[in-house]
C-alpha cells in the first residue's frame, strides 16, 4: 500500500514557522479577459466566449511550503566529505518508497505540531 502524504497548496495552510505559508491569488474570468486583451493586440472582450478570459491561480511559495523533502543541496553545496550535495531531482526514488508506520493523530487540531514525546508515545502504543 502507498500512502500519499502530500497536502494541497492553498491559502490558510498552517506553516512552520508561522507566516511562511503559501499564498494563492485568484483571477476570475472577467479579470482574465482583461489580461488576455492586454496580451493580444486587437483582441476585444466580445471576441471571447461570453466575454470571459482565463481563470488563473497565481502561487507564491517557497521550497518549504506544502509536503516536501529537503535535499542535501538545501543545506549546503557539499556533503559526505566535500562531495557535491545532491539536488532533489538526483535523489533516488526508492529512498521514498519504504516500509513505514502510520500513526493516528486525527484527535489533534489540524496543523498542530506533534512533539517528540507524543511521537514516542504513539510508537509505544502500536
């Protein structure tokens, strides 16, 4: 069984540290029409189906938003005695497909950071 640990990138996702969460801004079809008209000289709103343009989502994210893995390159340009550190695209996929343990913290508030003590206790109970 593969368990998907990913989380959607959307506004109001708890971030650690606080204030570093993703920001999603939305352009509706009416505003999207104005953006299209600006991109294509001679285009008019009446040329577009129902006068509407594209609905767009713009993302402002960092490498720490959402579910992620920090590659060795994130921390330093070298590792392992001076060898060039691996970037995320160089990490072997099999490192991420391993046997695992699923701990149930659904009783806690969404976004709450689990402590080391709580992890240890959860592992003792399984």
